[in-house]
C-alpha cells in the first residue's frame, strides 16, 4: 500500500506539471485567442502529454531503458486522448452547472488525474516491484 501511495505521489507530481501547462495554456488560449475551452485544452494536452510521459517513464515507474518504450508511448498518447475527452466532458458539465472556468477546469483536471493514474499504472507502465 505504501508503494502505491508513493508511486501515486510521484505520478501526481508529474501530472501536476502537465496540469499546470494545461491550465495556464488553456486559460491563455481562451483569453488571448478566443478559442473554445475544449479546443484550447486539447491543444495544451498535446504539448503536456509528451513531457508527462517522459516523467512517468523515468521517474514514476522507472521504465526507462526497458523494452517496449514505443508501445508505452503510443498507449500513453492514446490514453491521453481519452483523458482529454473525460476532462472536456467534465469541463463542459461543470460550466453548465455554472462554475467559473478556472474552478471547472481545476475540478476536471483533478478528477481525471485519479482515473489516469489507475489506468496508467495498471495497463501502460505496469507497476514493478
């Protein structure tokens, strides 16, 4: 259990870096360029997902140097697309409920992070001893 909590802490750290990029880039793209929040979030996630993959590959799961890196990268990027869809749906739902964009975005990112960890540790990086 402690190992899972420790790894979640590392995962959350890497995801937090990506989430900061997502958050700032999304708000900036909406405010500066007038993009819809979903489009802006999608563009931000394309940038942040690659950086987060390398964080998880090297730090969270210690998979660097092991076989299967291309498979893990492709799986992570595809999964990031699913995470985007989850975030975008939650973001739209929270905004429909009347939450301001900064609050709705933070909530969508936080909830998706927990779901992301569960699938990433189970199917993409597979926890190792």
